[in-house]
C-alpha cells in the first residue's frame, strides 16, 4: 500500500552518501602545496622587484611582441586568457561528471576539479604578476604602492578576484561539511568560484 511505497521512497532517498567535505588527510597536503606555490611566487616577485631576477622582464618582453600592448600588460593578459580557458574546460567537465555520476566524495575525489583549481590559480598569478611588473606612466589608472612602483588597477582587481575564487575551494569544503551537498550551482562558495 501507500505505507510500503512511502517507506521504499524514503529508503531510496536516504541511500546516498552526503558530501561531508574532504578527509583531513587530503587537506594537509593541499595546504602544503598551496603554501609552497605561494612562497615561490612571492620569492619570484621579490626577486623581480629588487632587480635580481630578470625572468619576468624577459617573459613580458616576449608577450609584448605577441600583442599590441606593453609587456607589463601583455603577460598578465595572455596568462589570464589561457587560465580562464583551462578553468572553463574543468568547469564543463565537472558539470558533466556530476550529471553522470552525482556527488563526489570531496574536492580531490573528482579529476575535473584540478583544471578548475589550476585555471583559477593562473588568474590569481596573472594579477600578481601584473602587480609585480608594475605599470608605466601611460597607465593613468595605476595605483601607486611605493615610489617607483605603480600597480595597474586591472592587475590589482585580477589578483583580488583570483584570490577570492581560490578561497572558494577550501570554503566550499567547509560549506559542505556544515550544510551538506548543494542541489544547484548557486551556493555562495560556488558563486565565489564562478564569479
């Protein structure tokens, strides 16, 4: 009867495992990798600003020859375009994976999350490089951080947006631990990543 059908529906809906976030043993290596990559970027940036490292100047020169803008703008633009392409590929793959397979066990249980993370990291890195390279006198919207160091406003915003998107990954894990799995993409941490 109706009670048997109701019991069967409840059993079917309760059978799925809720997404409770990543296991702690996965979070520690991810934090270490993130810390090492951040430290490497900061060392590269400090080396460039002090004049001891010329890699960014050379890369910006190559990027400036590829595009019709100065190298300090061209390198971050090219890195951003490539990074957004990688993140978009990962996003489409992730959506298709969730349509086919449903929920995943956490942020590192789904291979599609890796290109998203790589792409968003590239956007943050592009903003960081724009700030490190600085702007020349032609950029009227540049922010002056120190004497002789003008940061392009677009680069500062790119760094901010990329960093907020990157924060979406660990915060998404916290969100799922507290509230369970989202039914749609419109949870606050997903909006941080997509935005």
